[in-house]
């Protein structure tokens, strides 16, 4: 039996601010037209399309891989990336009881956009991601009826619209889809990926958009801003307000600077020794023996030129106090006391400069430059510093840098070296001394002037920071703590945390007798048994499950003078008296006698019976050893390879009728086809809830800033510590801390956050990354 789904030619992606108009052809892609079926004809056959002279393609249930070419994948990913608004259009014909993926944009185990049709459960499913977590929306609708249908799925920020055959079927508010696609994403048609999700689908190509076939949609969409338009407009206003606040601060600062400049004189002057001189003004500094002048606001000085003294033989050239040039004086002491020992000639008042000192000679006093200084123009009265570094008169050895000082110099060690003495340094081994910047999981290699850090095998990073690397990653929120070693969160086990611990099967959980244990990825919950319902407190152990009184609620089937008697988890019909109380059953406007058995009218695999006024229907018992077993009713007895299903990982093979959990979905194999639907999560009686990484159902939390279920009201705002007004749900980096992200959350109750007003209902959170 061949089962197929036919899709009419149009699968197009439309991006833009005005959703659904398709004005710019650069923002449209006809997927089927772009696919190179000439190179992928295995499992694909061209057939007649929806319209005359239109072509369609039948996708058979064989091992095929209809993957978009690299240039088309790159274009689709580029158009999808960071977009909050897009439309998917298709025409499809699907046979009953078939299921599969129509179109998928997939990366690794993550579906960023996936549209699926399930004929088994008669629903359309949209899979996407939000904040790194999978999300699914299910729309009950019978698309698998063998007829052609036009389908349109439009996303605009948090607004979702689903049209089938030009009729608006569903309109919902969802979490904004995460569209940060990478070039590693794959675009697939008629399947989930190369491993699974094959879809019996026939598709054809045509050029018109759905609005060309549904004219009444144009009038409702034209001229109306979408949610994305409104959010962009509001965010633009907030950005302009922030920019205006910053520009106001800058203008105020500029005005204050201009006010200061108005009081300034524009003439270039010089200031020396507390005196202000005008431009080109000259003056003498006799105490320093130099002439100075103001040139374009800069003081320039030159030493006073002294001519030679040309003294006679009986006189010497000496400095006289109050003068800058030497004067000739007779050598009194040479003639009067030439041999007087210990006579202090410097006491006669010889004046020497700052960097020279007076020295007594045999017959006179002279000025001599201090160590590290040299005379100016051969006159030791005034001396200047000797730059030992430039003149190579220093004693610095290798691995040092010479630094000139006034009258001296010093030798500094180069980076990576340590001092031996005042003039030499040796290499410093940061690795041996434990002073390196390497991570504990890095190898330190000492080098000249430093060291190198490289991560050990099994770790990745820049050497300063090294993290463990697990080749296949850690799933279900596990953490890689050492090479290829994962620490799994509670509820998961396995080398890569890939195996869910079935708390129910391992009898780790004791649910109340009125409930039964239902396993979920990462945890469990106690679900009320048939005939019981929760009293509203939703206790985790199921003790809040109470009996349903079918007699009081008139939900029983007792009739014909029989009396309803309520029982724990059910009811019974009892005959008290009278010939009319026979225990017979009403079934489909007919009468079935007490004890009679018959085949179900709508399901020949079920057997019904009447007992004491109650009708019981159940599936026929399957005996797989019987060669006459009906495989339609007992698919678990079907041992044919064509009826087996491959797990999404590609490593596990399931028989028909087997079930398993994958990516927060309940999956089932039925005659070689895999059908998956979102897990049913228990109802939470708390106000705030959050979804833990690796789990599929939310848990109760008390802190609203940790909650995922707070609806963001775009009409509300909050104010950050800088005084800037932020839109609800807006995120921004914390000033001065680029690794911290803040978010504005609007809650209905008052709560306290650091550095915020404790009496506000509009608060913000911050998170380090």
C-alpha cells in the first residue's frame, strides 16, 4: 500500500516589514524551483499538478535526502537570520494516516523552523526555539484527507497566524522564535533531516502567492501594522529618547566650555618666575646668567656670552658676586704668602654653578664639575648632565635597559627578567615560580621575556582559560567537567547524559493509589487515574486526586430502572426490582442484551460487551504466534523491516507500535512511520514557573525574575540605574560590565532587586554570561 502526500508547487519564504505582499523578489524563495531534482531523483517522481500544465513531484517513502544546495541554504539562512517576521506558503495533498515533516531548517538536534503534518493525530505542528529551548505549537486540523489544501503560516514577533484554504484557522500569541541561525544549518524538504522524518509528499511549482488566491486576505493585511512593526516603532522611540538624553548632556557640557572660553584672552603669553610676559618680550635673568624671551607662547633662554678675560700675569680671572662673567684680580696671596699651607682660596667667594663645586688648588680656587656632569664650552663654572645611556658611558649589562638620571643612571630589568645586581639581570621562569597566567588545565612553557600557555589534551581555550571538551557533547543540560566526561543533571544518566531515568519503571517514586506515575524527561509526575480528578491543589505525589462521582454528575450510563452506585474510580449499575431492569445496554440507538459481545462499528480491532447496563469496549488481544493475526490491529506483531522505524539519532531500531520520548516529544512507530507530538505537561498550581535546561516541563519557582511564564506587556516600562526608560522585555548590556546582561520584566507584585526601588512593580534583572 503506497501512501503519499502531494504538495502543490508553491513553497516560498517571504521576509519584510509588510508581511505577505511579496513586493521585493530578493526576499522570496521558491524552494522547489531552486532544488536540483536532476541530481536527487531517487524517491522523487514528477506528476500532474494542481492546475493545468503545472508540474508536481511525488516524494516516495524511500531512502532519499532532499537537501537544499549550499547557495540556497546560505540564502535561506541569511534571510531567516535575526528576522522576527516571515511567512511560509505551500499547497499540499496528503493521504490519510500519513505523517511527516513538510519543511525544516535544522541544525544538529535543534529545529529553528519546522512545519509538520500528522495524519494519525490529525493536527498541524510548528516547531521552533525560544531562548535556546524547544517550543511547539499544535493546531488540530485534518490536513490528511487526500485533497489539495493551501496552507500559510505567518509569524510576526509574538503573533502567529495559520490559514488553510484562505480561511483563518488559528491565531495565537507565542514566544518570539529564536532565529540566530548559523551557516551550519540545513534546509530540508519533505523530511526532518538526512536521518529521519521522511514524508510521502508530492509537490508542484507555481508563481502566485496565497494572497493572489485569497483576495479577501489582502484587505485585512494591507495597511495594518504587524506586531513586529509596532515593537520596532516603540523600540525606535525608546532609542531616540536615550540618544536625546545623551545629546542633551553633551550640549550642556559644550555650553559650559564655551562660557569658559569667552573669558579667555587669545594673546599668546609666557609665564616665568610668576611674571607674565607678552609675545616677543625679552628679559634678563641675572641669577641664572641668561637672556630669555617669549616666542609664540614658549619661553626660550640662552646663556649670557662672556668674552675672554685676558688677564695680565699678576692677576687671575675670577667670578665676582653679582656678575655673570669673570673679572681680573691681582694674585695677592701668590705674592704675599705663596707657601702658606692649607689656605682656603674658596673662602674668597668664588662662585660655582649648581652642578659644579669649588676646589682649592695650590695657589688659587677653581670650579670643578660634579660626577656625572660636564663643563659647558670648556667652562667648569657651569656644568650640564652627561647622558650616560646615549654616550654609552653606562655599565648596564645584557637583559637590562639604561635609564638616564641627573648626574647618574640606572639599569632596569627588561620584562621577564629579575635583578642580579645594580647592573645585570637574568631570565625569570614564571612557570617554575608559579607566577604564570596559565589555567590549571594548561601546560606552561617558559620563553624569553615571558611564557606560553597551551591547553592540555582534552581541553580547549586560549591557555589562560581552558575548559574540558567532550567530543559528542553533554546532552540534557549536562556539564562537561573533564575530557569526555559529563556530569548529568538529576533525572538523566549515560555517558553523554542521553538516557532519561525512568523513575516510574525503577520504582523510585511512590504515587498515591488514586494516581499513576508518568515518566517525563528528567523527572516525573503523578497523574490521576481514570475515574479520579485533581481537587485543584495538584500535589506532586497525586494525593490531591479525588474520586469522580459519576452518579451525582449524571455521567453514568445506567438506565432501564437500574440504580447508579458510585465506586472509587467508577460506578456500577444495580437492579433493585421490576421486570424492566434487565441489565441491557443502549448502544448507537440500539439495544444490546446483558452479556452480549459485538465488534465496534468504527474500529474492527475493538471488541465491545454489555454487562449489567454498562458497555465496555477494548482492543482485541494480539497473539503474534498466530499466522492469521490481523497486522492492522496488531502492528506490534509486524516483523517486516519495512514496518520498523529508526530513532532520530540513527542508532536505535523500533518495531511498529513502539513508543519513545525524543526532544520533549512523545514518538510512536506505526507501520514504518514515525509520529511525534509534544509531551503533555502537568498543570502547575503556582504563579511563577521556569523551565530547567534539559527538561521538557516547567517547575514552580518563587522568584519572578527567574520565571519564564511572565507575559511581557509592551505598554509597560521600567527605569534602569542610569535613568534610562526601558521597554518591557528589553535587554541591554550593563554599563561597565560587558559580560552582564540586564532585562526589563514587568510583574504584578512588588519584589526587591539590587540597586532598585523596592516599591516598584516594574523591575529589571541582570545576568552574567
